[in-house]
């Protein structure tokens, strides 16, 4: 499944990481937004969060974030 291009629907990696950061900061984030963010990350990186991670942490997350960061 390809992530949609609309950032509000999970098509933007910057948006996806921001949603996860907001969730980790205990801000009000809808479960659908989390699902869309994880789908966008999986679509680009082919990776899922660490199994059992309550905060949706990824192994080598810093490297994943930097990989597609704007230059």
C-alpha cells in the first residue's frame, strides 16, 4: 500500500515523525493519525516500530530521520 501524497493523510515523512513526537510528548493524537504516520514511514523505509514499544520507537531512529531530511 502506497502512502497518499497529502501530508494530512500520512504522505509526508516530516509530518509522520512530527505525529510520533507529539504522541511521545503525550499530546492528543488520533490513532488514525498514528496509523497513517507509521504507514508513511513503512512505505519509505520498509521498517516498523520495535515490537512491544509503547512509544513507537524504531531501531536506529536517528538514522531513519536523517535519511530523508531536507538538505
